[in-house]
C-alpha cells in the first residue's frame, strides 16, 4: 500500500502483483485506507485471474491482511496466505519495487489537482503502460502481459 499526495489530500493505493509475470492483478484506490481497500484489490485479483484452488497469496504481517474478512475471502477462493517472517524486507521486494517504479515514473514529477486526476493517471499507468508496455529486465526484457500470454498458451 502507498499514499499519493493530491491538492485535495491523500489518495491511498493498494496493489497485488503476480510474482511470476510482475503483472498488477489487483488494485484499489480510495481516500481512507481502511480494510475495504485491500479487500477490493483482492477481489479484483480473483475476478481477473480466477486461480485454481491452492493459490498461495504472499502477504506481510500488516493488520489489514489478518482480518477475518480477508482470510474468509482467501478461503472462499481456495487460496491460503503465506505470511512473511517479521522484519525481512526481501519478502515484499517485488511490491516495493513496483511502488518505487510507480512513484519515480509517474507520481514524483506530477502535481495532482484532485484525487480523481490521480486515479485516472494511476489507472492509465497500471493498465495501459505497466502491464502492457513496460519491459522488465527480470522478465528477459518482456512485458508482464507477454509473460502472462506465454504462460497461458504453454
């Protein structure tokens, strides 16, 4: 989760990434950073990916991921959580890298007049650029979308 400054105040963003393809599979934005934000991101990920039972959803030890509602949503889709060890920053490296990339490529050099303006820019960045056009060295200079298509066709 991260925070984006706008002239109206803070906008909160929760994201979920597929570790294999680096694709952002679930995300949600809102003004208050409540539990609903994380649930919406998880619901989007399940709706988009429709994973088979047995999925391991890697999460940190944040309180939002340890609520009954979050655990119930995982269980209802046949998924289970794989929590990291306390204070091991490498466990969330892919998500932290995405947030850093988002901020360096989009957020830091922009002055958003409103939360809606930030939402539109972030939507475009995630859905039209990052997932579809941005190549990654760790993916052999391919995009997350290419990796996903290759995996599905194999």
